[in-house]
């Protein structure tokens, strides 16, 4: 069943049919999908959701596509990991990691692309295209291959090798553009009018594409026993993900899935080298000033975020915060998450965890809150960021004597740390994926 009532301008409120539109003809504001929530609430129940597929499509009643066979690689239903060791390190109480590294192409972009290409196919498009900092390119190429569609992805010329390789292997066209993501995005905006038969997932079908991010909120609530957390920390690139997570919690309340109205504080995370939203927040202004990105967190390196204003508004209206962190702090946070919880995050995940640590230290994220941090991509995509910081502990000769000598030295070091009170073995490792109904 399709419960979409149409599209609505987020600025002036004008309404449009559910077609391949993304900006308002009158004020050029962005369009958003609207739903008949009364009709959704009449059919959507916890039982209906729990009996659905183990993917984002278990929430199809609140997605903008009616298709019995969506373009689906299995995105969603990713682990929500209880992070007690990390919480202890940061001085927090109940902390969870939403681990979207487990998605088919290793990032949360599989959620939005599954929705976007299903809608694009429904609208009659044959070619999938996008501007991307890497993760979106991976996902568009993979989902297009699955759907039998052609793909054309445009990327910055200096993208991480793993992301380029992972895009090209699916057989579509990969075009590297000299310049930043913002240069690539401008080119795609021009190409949209030149190639009207192409579905640019983050341009002319962006309205539908963005709705896939709501499933993060849906899953978190379901995995927490159909209740909302107190605080969520979300990385900011374009700002779309953060706004849709906020929308998702509200929609579950509107259709009667949650027993209590959610009061979720939402905080944003950016890198110092590309922090237009965090800067606006700290300065107390509504003006998002574009910047030229310079950070290892390339998946968040969007200097002119399309949804920056709306992300800023969502943070402020929820009582959350927004902060940025250095490249050094990002690398340290990647290691911290890996050694405490066994999750290897890409640089965007390092931004989230480093920001979480900063906000915890400032008392913004509190120990009495149930906190969820979003880790949106796998670390194997950005191994360059860790160059020179990780590697073999030691190299030895192939003899028992050499091994015993190294282990003895290591044991002495551990004993010394234990005597000085810094032995990390006092914390019990626990990785728990919760689900209310299994």
C-alpha cells in the first residue's frame, strides 16, 4: 500500500504530486514527502513490522514507495551494540552504537539508495547517477547492478582508493572530477537538466532518497523495545541524515507505534576541516557559511551542506548540541571504538565518537541518559587515515626463543601498567545486539 499523500515545500508549504521533483517552483525551497498518517496508523502495528523482512522494508508503510519487489540488497536491520566498555572510558552510563558498517556495501547509504532506486524504477528511469564522496557511489553502483540499471557516478578525483575500487567493480561508469565534492555536486545539478532520463539520487530524486535515513530511527526504537533513546549523536555531511532521524522518531509516535511521545536530544558531529553547521551552532547564527573542506573525513567533506539549516534547526529544537573535532581526534576515536567494542569505523565514525567524547567531557551528553551514537561506515574504506599509526607490534625471527622473549617483555609491560592503575582488563567486554522480538 502507498500512503504518500504528495510532496510539500519545507519553506512555503506549497504541495506537489509525488513525482520526480525536488525543489519548489515558487520559492525554490526543498520538497519533502508527506504521508497520510491516519491511514498508516490504521494498518501499521508492531506485529506487522516484526513479521516483515529483516531489512529497511519492514517499515515500508512509512517509506515513499509501493513495490512488492524493491531494489534490495538487504540494507538495514543492523546491530545496535551495547557499548559498556566505551561508556566506561567516556564516563557515560547506557551507551549504544548503531553499527551501520554491517550494511551490504558497508555504509548507511544502502538505506537511502534502496529507496531511491526503487522509486526511480517506479518513475521509469533506466540510469542511476549521483555525486558522491564515496559511500553513495559504492551503493548506487551496487544497487544499480542488482536492478539491471546503468549507473554513472561522479566523485572527487582524490577519493580513497578502496571507495573507488568498490564502485568500479560493479561495472558502471565512474567519473573522477578535479575538485571537491561541492564542485562535483554542482556539475551533477547541471547534468540533471542535460540528462532528464537519468535518476540522480541526490538531486532529482533526493526527496525520496532522503526518506531512507528515517529507518535508522525506526530500528533504534524497535531494538530498544519500542522506546526512544534520550540522546542520539549523528555525523553531519549534507545534514539530511540528522533531519530524517529526527523525523523518524516523530513519525513512530504519530502512527501509534511508540507509547510515549519521544523527547530525543539530537547532537551533530563534524570535522574541524569541514564544520559549517557546528560553526553556526557555536556562533548562535542561522547562517551556514560555505567552507572549503580540508579533513581526512572525506565522506563528510561537504562544504555547502544542502540540509545544513534544517539540521541546525533540528539540533536546537531538540535541545541537542553540535561540535567539531580535529583529524587527530578522529584517528584516536577510531582506535578507541575498535579496542573497546570491536567495531572498525571509517573516518566519519571517528568524527561521531570523538564528538561524543567531547560532548561527554563538557557534560552535554550526560551519564543519566540512554545514548545512541551512529557509526555509518566501515573502516576498511578509509585505511589511509590510519597510515603510520597501526601495524605489527613487533617483527621476530621464526623461533620459539624469539617469541618467548617478546612475550616476556610484553608481560613485564602489562604488569607495570597494572601496578600504576591503568590496566584495561578491569572492564568486562560485552557486545550485545538487542531486539525486542525475535
